[in-house]
């Protein structure tokens, strides 16, 4: 039985395995690709709603690989209080897609999704995107620009990618760019706890009553933090398995109606009430 030529490896070098998978490594004639998922802490992995197994996970055997196409991957940590990670990925023929996630509390989670696509004329390209965007990219310790960033004519060798952005923890990974391919690196940066919230978002102005006005009790407020998807789901109850009743954007401020087990109940503009995870919301 043919297998992809790699093993499960630590997240900081996981991308190095990818370039070995391309071209003739897999048996010909099958429209399938491979998927490797690592996570900390250990997590459950779902693909378009189907349970695949627990991390570390690799769908890499010839009879175990995935049909090409677009999927939604969901990674659910088995311990801790972090929210699940969910993102769309693409499985391409004879290509390994590598997903890594390091869960943390209070929006400190980070990770990456790395894959390849064919490039013309034997070129070697590197496309780096990030959440949040406009992160500075250093390739082999040399500043190369800001995300989203396309680098052309990259040498066919191992490279170190380092992303920096004010208010976020540095993110470093190692990759290799094979000839004839564009390497796609999507990087998720976690908020640096030591930074002030004001450096990340612009708070909504608070209206101050005049001295003559009758004072009213003020509800405690939360501000929505940056998320891997660019929005935060509002759930019907305080659980990641609860149905979604709305979405809110980073930087929005809401009054806390109730608080329970790391979740906050808020009221949306249309009056619908729901719960948001405290992993991506901070009390003001």
C-alpha cells in the first residue's frame, strides 16, 4: 500500500512535510488528496460535519485519503475553555493540506493552514495571508512586506516565515517551496495578552449624562475581540453546540445581560438575545 512520504511532526516544522507529497508520490488516476491536522490540546476533528478522529490526525494512506473539493473543517479542543476552530479548506489532487491549531484563552489562539497549488512555468511562489491582515512578513529574517503578500521566484529550499503585528504574538513557521507550485500559507495570529485592548480596536464612545440628569444604573459591558473568522457567532445558549442566532463584528460593544461559565448574554440590534464566548470578548 502506497503512503505519503511523511510522519506526524511538531507544529513548528509541520509544513516541511508537504513538498514531498506532490507530483508522483501518490498513485495515479485517483482524484484524492491528503489532510494532516495537529492541535494543542488534543482535539476532535470534523470535516463538513463528519467526524474524522482525534489529533494528531493524518488522512494519508492511499485508501484513506479524501476526495478533492472544498470542505469545512472544525477542530474542537477536548480540554480547556477555548472555542472551536472552524474554517474552509480545499483538498487538491496529490497535495497534502496541513492544518495546525494551538488553542488559548482570551483570543490568544493561533495556527496555520498550509497547502499547494500548481504554478505555471516551473515557478516557485509563496502567498502569505493572515488574520488579522497587514501583518509584517519576514522571510529568512528579511522584511518582505505586509499581508496579503505574494512572493515570486522564491528559492527551492527550506524557509522560515515570521509574522509580526502590534498587539499580537509573533508567529513563526517553516516551509519549503517546490518548483512548479505556489505555497499558500494562511496564518492565524493570537492576541498578545500584554498589549492594551485600545491598541487593537477603537472603543465605542460612551454617552455621559449631564450632572442634572437622574443617574441610572450602568450595565457592565464587553467589547468583541478579533476572531479567526472575522466575526463572532452569537448562540442561543451558552454552548458551542447551540444554534446560531446572529453574528457580531470585532470592536462592537454590548451590555452584559447575564454571565455564565465563561459566556456573556447580549442583546443584538434587532432585539434578539444570545450568548457569546468569553474567549473572544473582554469586559470593559
